C-alpha cells in the first residue's frame, strides 16, 4: 500500500507499510500490556532474581532503541530549511503516535508486572518468557514510524523535476535527455533520463521520474510535435541566400513652379541561411546584411509547412494561402527579415547573364522577389531644389514622397 501526495503537477509516493506496522505494533502492545497486568495479579515475577533482571533490562533497552529516532528528528528539523515531511505529514504523525502508544503501553504493563506483590507460597511462578521475547521485537517494529520519518527528512526537500526541452519538438527526433533537479534537492536522488521520440504530429507526454529510499515521484510534461517542413518561399538550408538591390525614388514640389524627380540606388541587402541547433528542434540562423550596417540575425525553424521565429513563436514568413499568384508568379507576403516592407514572394524571371557570374544556378530558390515602401513626406532634396529650400525658408511647399523598392537580383546556394 503506497501513500500518494500531489504537489503541483508532481505526484509523490511513499510506502505505507511503516504506518501499518506502527498501528499494528500499538494494538499488539496494548494487548500485551493488558496480559502483563493480569499476570501481575497472580504474583508478578515469582522468586527468580534472573527473571527480575531480565524483565527490567529488556524494556529499558527497547525503550532506548525506540527513543533514538525521536531524539534525532529535532536535530534534523533544525539543520534543514525544507522537508519532504510536509507532503506526508498526516501519515507520519500517525506513525509517531502509534509508536509512542506502543512504547507507553508496554512500559505501563511491565511497570505493573514488576511492582506486583510476590506470592506467599514457595512455589515459583514461571517467568513470562513469551512477553519478554515479544517486547524487543515489537519495539523494533515500532521503529518503523520514526525511522521512516527520518528517511524522508534526513536528505532535504522534495526535488522539482524538469527537462531542458522547449515546447515544440520535430517528429523523428530520437534523443535521450537528463531529468533536471533543483540544486537544493540533489543529494541522494536518482533521476533516470527520459527518451524523446515523437512518432506523429500533435501533443505528446513525457514522464519524468525521481527516486530515493522511501520516496518516488513522477511528473508528466506535455510537448507538441511537428514536421520539420518549411515554406517553399523561404527554404532553409545551409548557404541558401538572396541578394536584393534597393533604389529610392523621390518626387517633390517646391512652392508652385519648381519640381524634382530623383532616383538613386541606395545599396543592397543580402540574406543568408546557416545551420543552428540540431537537437530535438532543429533551428536555422537567417542573417540580413545591409551595406555599411551591422548584420542582424534571427533564429527560425520549420514547422508543418511554415517558418517560425524561435524568439517569439510567431510566423517569420506569411504568405496568404488563398492568394493567387499574379502574372509574374509572385504572391503577397510578409517577412520579419524585411520588416515594414510590402513584399511579393516567388521566383522572378531569370536575371541578365552578367548578374549570374559565380552562381551555378541563379534563381534556384524562391524568396522575396520584390518589396516596396513609401515614406511621406519625402525628405530627399538634391541639387537646385535643396538650395531653393534654404533661400525660401517658410515658403517651401513640399508635396513629395519617397518610394523605396528592393528587387531580387539573384538567389541560390552560395559558392564555397
């Protein structure tokens, strides 16, 4: 019979036999003490000095043995800040109480027997050998309750079971991970590793276990399994990359008679993919490098036909499934790597031959083929328009805006 306690989402079990033995010992001790009282009415020990010595020493030794665990319990409680005892407080109190009842009952019974008057005749009464043998046996059994209490408390509190595994796992993973215990409950615990091997998509359960003499605990954690399958519009593989060229068009009206129309090439954007972690959830690193700026990197992973941002667990790439491709085969899409841009994804027409140098198969990969962004009012003033703006401060009417466009110029696998 096991005693079970629930602590949060953890289930703890401890054997119930010490409680049964303590209660049984208390009942037998009460019966034995009653028999000793009845025997004392018939003359007590009789006339043998050896019987008196044995009857006195046996209960003293048994009482001392039973008292040792009780003396150790306060010392344990003073040296520990937390205890496993608190989970099984009710049954342990029952064990201690039953052991105390057994000790008191036997002590009172033997006291009555030892102090009984001697018979007047010279016929010796037989020494009650059976009670003298039963007393140390029952005293040893009575140790079950206090000893069990010590076993639960001597090595600190209950641990908190955990496993270093994110909320999502790819199907086909076959990994063995250690069960983690909090630092204050490491001593004396054995936690077997857990096998992570989801076979199908959807939620799956993992049972974490920890054991120690007298205690065993389990915790069931749930994770979600998905396929390592991404989007064709941003395929994740080692050295996949995309190069985009950015241009800025600016139209402005100065006062009522001057206007400007300027187009400049502001730089290029390079997007590349490198391998990330290869554990239960395989991740990739997507890096964006702009001319003259520090690179920015995102950690992403494939998930059931989508690309997910690992930092936020939100889609890294969005392509409306119901959107039909246009005449050029492109579909509206949004990418965090090109945030604030309105993009179209797909495979653009082949590039000019001069752009394909050093690339074995340009446009092999689909990706962000064309993006646009508008800014109002425009802030770009060049040439005579800028000079006129400085001369006519307060009279300039700027009706212009800036239109930014990035166009994919090549994509594929970067050469080594």
